[in-house]
């Protein structure tokens, strides 16, 4: 019976190690492919740039793990490599800390449902309808058709007023008349115009009129309405003022 030589043992050990390395690299490659596919499908409304970053960083992490396994199979010291990887991981976390904060804020908002897409909110100096919300940011369309992008983390730090859930939007419509007009008659006609808008008003919230200033020449009044659809705010103000000023000549004739 032939006794294996040292060369045969070394050759056999090298072949096994080489096979392990090849299998490890192949598995790492497949895991990277599956990871990129999963991230792409699970991305949803996440910005494409962030998806690409997540795919790239995740792929690097998987390849680095695979290389560490290969080095351990080859009995190569990896202490220094692990230290470098640790420092690199810390640097990545620091670089992406704002994004990670926004992602955490998104989960908080989803859990407590402080607002949803389609609702009207006021945050900081901005007011508008929520048209999109993803893991990183929330987009608001203002009444001036401007799109404001607010980081999700800001929505946790600032007070957010949900106009769609607060019993409607309070609208103040200013009008100005000459002091010669009878204010009681002006108030009565303003209330009548407000009642004509009842289809857009919150139930059990009748129109109100306040006199804000009276001078020797002019009187300033405000018609206050609470409307159900904030999107109609500007149109409603325009309609009320148009109806009122069209009525002024008739009020003047009644004196």
C-alpha cells in the first residue's frame, strides 16, 4: 500500500483550499446579485439615487465579507483588515447620518399617521397639499403651484398642522367700503354671500363678519368662513370679493 507523500498531502490540501475559495467567491457573487434585485424591487417610491447608493454600499459590504471569509480559509491574518473595515463603517454611518435620520422619521410618521398623501398641512413657513412621501423626504404642493421638499426629520422637529383633519380651513376674506355705507347692511349682505357658499363650508360653522377698522373715509371688514376643501381657498376668496363688489352699487342706491 502506497503511503501519501508530503507533496501529495500539500497538493490535496491546496486543491481543497482552492475549491473552498472558488465556492465562497461564487456564493458571494450570487448573494450580491440577489441583494441588488431585492433592493430594486423593495425600493418603492425611494429616490433612484438613494436606491443606487444602497445597492452599491450593500454590494461592497457583501464582497468585503466574502473576502474576509476567503482570507480566513487561507489562514491569512485579518486583524488589520477588520480594523480598517470598522473605521470605514463608522465613516459611512457618519456620512449618511442625515439620511438614516430621515428614514427613521419616515417610519415614525407612518406609524402615527400624522398626515397622509392628499392632505393639506402647514409646516414651518409652508402650507400646501402632500403629493408624495418616501423614506427620505415629503413633497408639498403649495397654493402657488410650487413644490416644497421637506426632509422627514424636519417634520419631527417642527410643528405640523393638518388642515384636512382640523375641522376645515379657516379663511378670512377682507373687504373695504367707504364710510358712507351702512355697516349693518354691509354685514348682512356679506353673511348672505357667505351662505351662498354653503356647499364648500364645514357643517355647523356659519359665516361670521367682523369689523376690523373704521376711519372717517373707509371701513374694513372681514368675512370668516371655515371651508372643507383647502384647495378652493383662493378661488373662494376671489368669488366672494367679486360678488360683494358687484353688489356695492346696489347698496349705494339703497341709501
